[in-house]
C-alpha cells in the first residue's frame, strides 16, 4: 500500500507534527492528489 507523510505544523514547544496518509493498493495517484490539496489548504491556496 502506498503511503506518504505531510507536515501539519508544530506543537507549542516548536516540535514538528506530521500526518501519514495510507492509500489504496496501486493508487499512488490518490495520495498525490490529497497531498496537493493539503498543500493548498495549509499554504492558504498559494
């Protein structure tokens, strides 16, 4: 199963926080679309 990790911010102490996404077998394209959408949301649409 494909998986990827995306940054989600940091804790109040400044430690990085990540989110791991696991997709359906042979569907890396799904994860790439989700990661791209997350990047737009996280960066304010830029």
